[in-house]
């Protein structure tokens, strides 16, 4: 069966262009609403891929996830700079772990891993809520920031541990956590 790009993943990539326009034009509320659409495509593209196997493309999904994550970080720097200035060490630790996880995959397997671990998915949900809140409200929520960054740090540590434990790169959702492993189907 020929695999083709998941239309929801492609939509998420295409949404980056208008989202950047909203950010550069200092429209955080519009950016937040557009970002909600992008996050929903991320939530539902996996379901679409499970229902229609020709849409399975973990690498494209991971690319879209990484580009959206990088964009969100830059948008926060652009529109909500106080988040970074008030919490530089915590944010620095989270960013370093994100880069370290990327590098571990690249150095060990010759490319970044696309693991989609459960903790990263939960962390992504909380991070999405934090970012949406930050763009839609006049002030960000510090408790939500701590929860989002805490989960990001734990997920980054878990992804590094899973990659270090792997002999070969398994990306087809056979690994859900450092603590559990689903046998290949």
C-alpha cells in the first residue's frame, strides 16, 4: 500500500504561514484561535492514520510537531516576553532537554526519533492549554506554566532514556513509555 501524507498533518504545516502572520502583526488572540485549530489537527491526525493506514507518516507528523513547537516558542518570545524574563532557568532547562533529546536520536540513529510517548502527549496537552491561555488572556498563568514545563522536562528525560535503551529505532508506536512496552503487532 502506498503511503501518502496525512491531510491533517499537511494542514498543520500550512497553518504555520497565517499563524506567523498573526504573530508578526501582534494579534495574540487571533493567533491563539488559529493555534487551537492547529492543535486539533495534531489531536486528530493519529486517529485518521489508524483508520486509514495509507495516511500513516510518523516522520511528517514529527516534523509538523517540531516546527509548531519551535514556532510557539518564538511566538511566546515575541508576544509574551515576560514569561521568559520571569522564568529563564526553568525555560532554559526545558529547551536544553528538548535539544538533547533531538541530538540523542540524531547521534544514535542518524535522525531524530519520532516516539510519540504517552507522557509527551499528556505534556503536549497541558502545554497547549498554557499557550492558548497565554495568547487569549491578558496575563499568563504561572501555575499552568509550572505544570506545562514540568511535564515537558519529564517527557524530555523519558524520551532520552527510551532512545538510549533502544537498540534500533522503533517509531510505529510500539514504545509508549520507559516503563511499558507494547509487543509489535
